[in-house]
């Protein structure tokens, strides 16, 4: 009976080893699946964050371009007003300046 008891012990050890291998394999498979799931979830979060940031960037670019277009229009209008003001000033003082220049050019002073 000792032989069969020894055989029975070996069989139980082999069965326990196989069971342990099955448990380890199952744990590895579960770990791999959890890693894949975590990777997929991280990729989704990254994509959502990227889309959010890109939308915010586009919104800021649109705001900046619209405000810069408003600034360009404002500067153009101010420049036009300044040019018109200068031209009217020139037109109003042109005769006076010409008369003054003609007076100085045509008047002779004697220097002693």
C-alpha cells in the first residue's frame, strides 16, 4: 500500500501543479486584458483632451483674427482721417507759405 500512497501523493502534486499553472495563466490573461483595456481608455481620454484643446485653440485663433481685423479697420480709418486732416491743413496754408517764400526770395537786403 505504500506504493499506491506514494503514487497518490505524486498524482496530487501533479494535479496541484497543473491547477497552479492554470491559475497563473488565468491571472496573466486577466492582467493582459486589463492592460489592453487601460490602454484603450487612455487613448480615448487623450483623444478627448486633444480635441478639447484643439477646439479651444481654434476658438482663440478665431477671436484673435476677428479682433485683429477690427483693429486693421480702425487703424485704416484713423489713418485716412489723419491724411485728410494733413491735406486740408496743407491746402489752407499753401498760399500763405508761398507768399512768405516769395517775399523772402524777392526782397533784397543790404548787408554792411
